[in-house]
């Protein structure tokens, strides 16, 4: 069963430089505005009981989409159908008045969420208990710390039990303990077959809580699919953008090989071809790099190969060389020598990576040749583990 | 358009709580508390009595004493300032409640409605003081007072028929907020509030008589002080309110969503 069905839903704003332009337009029947495209037409089908994540940069149209779904903004085009009672948390504590007590604010906030006064009375003890405010509930809200404020606000909005809940950036509030509680409440929502749509900058939450996700960029749908894939793609994109800054370029292009000692080939073994034409590996796959070098008239012991694994945001994950490991290149034919660097199993977590290859002398100070960024590849992992690499570990009973 | 007003009915509980909150907010934290709601109109009545009856010695009716002037003035001033106050508050209602408007599912109509309804508290207190004072001065409460709730209702309806229009227009045109006090002053002087109808030269009388606020304040005076049944006035006024309500509804419905892009 479909809980939310949106067809060609979009939002454009008209932006007028001066209020006068609105009148000019009205009188002269000629446009005097610039159209701002907040959200390009988008189709959504969200199943009942599904958890749906929305990710993207600031200003990507996430909040616009959620406001459209919540019905607080009318769409410019398209239709929207929502089955069942919906509720939206677009901002925590909007409508709270600082002069009134927490209890008083609960009354109005519940009423604005559509609860009758008897329903509100029934739920008030739960709300107070969940917010952990205790006696402070009778004090004016202006005396609350910001943590108390958001705890109360969160408790109110989640105390109602809608069929469709739309949440904008509201989950990461309060201290660690309260965050756990609120996360549990969201999980319970999911388990009770309620539909949850939410956007967050906490990508881990999106990956954990949602089955499906979309990635918006500049008001345009960039990716849609299962949340792990969408989140990983988005993370790659963010990192790629960060490393595109010129100061991250550590190897200057002038360093061209001019001698007869040079890198002939740096290549990866294995991997599946992904859509972008770069090989895809899974966490735990065998992974090997093959390097071939011309060493010319140099003795074999004087040529060493260094390899560095780099994530696409410029982070060096691991770098090692035949010099460090005291290993020699093996002859292939004539002056061509080679070596394989094997990682089995591959311990890298999801991300886009590349290699940096260096051809060094025995001292490690002279560089014969180098490849700044080569052999780009992608790694994906399915589990909910987070981080850069999978570390060897075990869980043990406490003695 | 009916949906617009129906939505309002569906949110009546929030509406009531918001009116209550607005009223409480005025007196919250003050030393006198609810006494302020009483003190303000009482003070106004005393000042007017002193100035007009004590110093200027104007009388409202040829046969009345000068003491009556303050009563006649007050009977018109109470509803007029309620109307004025309501529209003034409505003009900033959408701007002030921007957060609620954009981030909760409250319909936009709620905010001017709260501004209109909020004036009822002040008016009821002002009228109670007026009726008691009049009684004290020899105007025993007449049976025509039974009509007063209806008249107050019409006054409220008139405020509410104008408030949403003022509210939504102020979003598009900030100048409305500046213009409104001037318009209200003009309205104040084209309504027989501080002068009796009889003082108007016959040539200008049609201006005053075509003003719906004139019918309204005359109705207040009729039932409180003159023991008359202003049925014709009320019928015309009711009709005017309905037309205004339809006009405002149409305008508000067309503009309320676009107003959100401007907030």
C-alpha cells in the first residue's frame, strides 16, 4: 500500500527585488520577477510503513520537499496524495512561548497538532515523563536551557501517533542519553508500520533508519534508491568536491619522468566494472595492485616502489613501499621489473579511492617517477559498520 | 471559500487557546494582573468625563445634561477602539506568526481570526463599565440591552470581515502597516464619536451616513442609552458584513499561499 504518492511535485518561488515590481507586474501584465527553482518536478512513491530519508547539501531543496509533503507550502505543479493522518515536525518548538510554563505550552502545541483537549490531557503525563523535565514543567519556558527546550518540543511532537510522520532535522537533540531515547522512539515508529519521512545531515542515521533515500542537489533529484547506496554516493560526491580544491594537490604536474627509469604500468586486479567505469570492490574482497617499472641501467636494489591508498577527499589511508618492507622488485623481461601489492581481504569501507605510485631510489629521497592519482576505484560495504577501514577485532565476555 | 471558514472551525480549540494566551500575555508579570484590563477603560472614561463634562461642558443631546456626553462618547469609543485594535493587530499577525505559518499545519486564516477575537475581552470589560456607570447616572438597563450581544457579534463579524484582508495585504505591501493608523484616524473623524450627528451640516451628512461604522456606533448608543431597537441599522450592517466576508474570503484564498513566499 502506498502512503505517500507525489507526481511531478515541484516548487518555484517568484522573487521580486522591490515590492513595487509586484505592482508593475500586476498592472502591466508583464513578468518583473526572477523565478527561483526550489524543487524540480519529482515523483515519489513511499510505501506504507517505509522509512524514507532525504539527504543533500544546505539549500538543496530538502526542507522545501518536506514542507510540500507536510502541506505547509502549496506546490507549484504536481499532485500529492497522503493516506492517513499526517504530522510534521519541521521545526522543534515553533509556537512555544517563552513567558508561559512548559505545561501551558504543551496544551497549545498539542492542540495545534490536532489533538483534542481530552487527548492532550491523556498524553500530558507521558510527554512530561519523556521530556525528563520533572517539576521544571511548571516553570516558564524562558527559564529552560536549550537542551530542556528541545527535549520538551521533541516529546510533544512525537507523542501524537500519526500514520505519516515528516521530520526535518529534529532527531539529533539533547544529550547522548536523550538522543538514544529519541532514536528508539523513531525506531518504534518504524516497527509500528508508520511511515516516516525525514531529512538529516547525520548520514549514519539516514543509513541506519531508512530503507529508501533520495539525494537532492540544487533542487534536482540526483539519486534515488536504497539508502546505503544513496548515502555512499552522496559521501563520495562530498569528498570529491573537497579534494577538488587546488591546495590538496600534493604532486605537482611538472614532475615528469625524464630519465630512463620510469613507471610503466600501475593497475588493479579484480573488481567489478561499475556504472562510472571504475572498478568496484566489496569490503573483504581480495585486492591487488600490479606495478611495472623500467629501471634502465640502475641496479634492481636501487629502485623501489611506494604505493599510497588515498580516499577521494585527499586522506591518505595507508602507504607503504618496497623500501620499508625490504623487498625487491622481480625481473619480468629485460629492464622491466615488477611487483604486486596484495591486500586480502580488503579492509576498506565504502568510499571512492585512488592510488598514488612512487618510484624511489634506495635512500627514499630521490624520486625517479610518480603517478599522482591513478587507478581510481570504489568500495562498498553492506553492513552498518562505520569508518574508514575494518579493523581486526573480537568481542569477549567480561571477566 | 467555505473551506476557509470551515478550517477555522476545525481549529477552534487552538484559536481559543491562542486568544487566551494573547490576553494573558498582556497582563503576565504585571503587579496589578487582571486589574489592568479593568483599569485602562476606567481611566479613559474618567478622563473623558472630566474633559468633556468638567471643562468643555458639551452636551450630546439638547435635553441631556453635560454628564451624558462622556457616556455617549464612551458607547461609541469602546466598539471603535475594539475594531481599530483588532485591525492593527491583524496587520502584523501573519508577519509575527511566520514560524507557525510556515512550520506547522495551522491555516493562515487562524492568525487574523485570533487578532479579531482577542478584542472581545477588552470590549466586554469596557461595555460592562459603561453599563454600570450609566445605571449609576440614571440610565436604568433597558430591555433593549438584550440586543447588545447581537450588536457585539456584528462588530466582531465586521472586524473579522476586514482583518484577513488587512493581514494578507500587509505581507505584500509593508506600507499597509503605516497607512492603517491614518485610515483609522480618518474613519474616527467621519464617525459621530466625539460629536453628535446633529452637529454635522446637512451638506456633509451623507458622508457620515454612508459609513457602516456610523450605523454600528449608533446601534450601541440606541440599545445602551436610548432604549431604542435599531433593527434597520442591524439588518443593513449584517448584510454589509456578509458581503465583506465574501470579498475578504475571496481575496484571502487567492493570496494566502503566495503570501507564504513573501514572508
